[in-house]
């Protein structure tokens, strides 16, 4: 059994390493420029957001994993699960590299409230891929309605806590809405005032 799944997991590992190498070539910092790595950083509007192992956007990557499980089930359900996992990792790794290109970074800064966003650290990016893997494994082990409930719960919690989530992130990247931007900015201002108080 191991010999049948090993090539798929090797492809997944290669995709992760290739993403790390590509991000390094793009000039991404290996770790936060603050000089340390935290398990959790909960201040969205700060220069350390997307620089540590986890933050308020980690659930979005778990949702990616659930989505990639569903996508590979719809389009390639005859493939062994290990190969579907490898495809999901390759897709997430590709996104992580693309997300850290100057084009996407500037798009985030122009179209969303992420004015302090200058790209992920490599450690954060690799942790995001890990979060996607958790989402994929979760979706593979539960009934479909549990996955849907988990996605809805994570999206709602993020919307309440930081006025952002995967859905809003995609929406604002594709077509920014000024009303949503103002709604998000109001929370960002309140969070900043709480942070400096």
C-alpha cells in the first residue's frame, strides 16, 4: 500500500518545496522581520499579519482544503485519494506563490482594506498549505454536510470577528464594492484603537 501512495506524497512534498523556493526567489522573508515566529498572531491590521504560523486567515486555507476535496471528488473521483491530495497540495502551493507576486500584493492593497499587506512570510505560506491539508483530510473523513457546516461556521466566525473571510476576499479581489470596503474599514479602525489603547 505504501508503494502505491508514496509517489503521490512525493509530488505533494515537491510542490511544497517548490513553492517555498519560488517565494524565496520572489524576495519573500523566510520568517517575520520581527525576528521570531509565533503560533498565533491575532491582530489583522498590523505588519505582523500573515507573518507567523497562524492568524485569522488560517481558516480560509482550511476552507481551501475542503473545497479542493470537493473539486477533486467532482472532477477526478476515480483517482486514488492520495493523488487527489497531491493535486490539492499543488493547487494550494501554486496559489501561495501567485498570492505573493507583486501583482496580487498590490491588488490586495488597492482593492481591500489590507493596506499593511506586503506579502506572506515563507513560514506563514507553508503553514497555510498545512492548513489546506488539514481541511482536505477533514473533508475526506466526514460526511459532506459536515464539511458544508464547517465552511459556513468558519466563514461566519471570520465575518463577525474580522469582517473578512474567503468569500469576501475573493469578491473584493475580483470586483471591489465600496460599501463592503467601508464596512470592513470601520472594524479595522475599531480594532486599531483597541490595539493602541
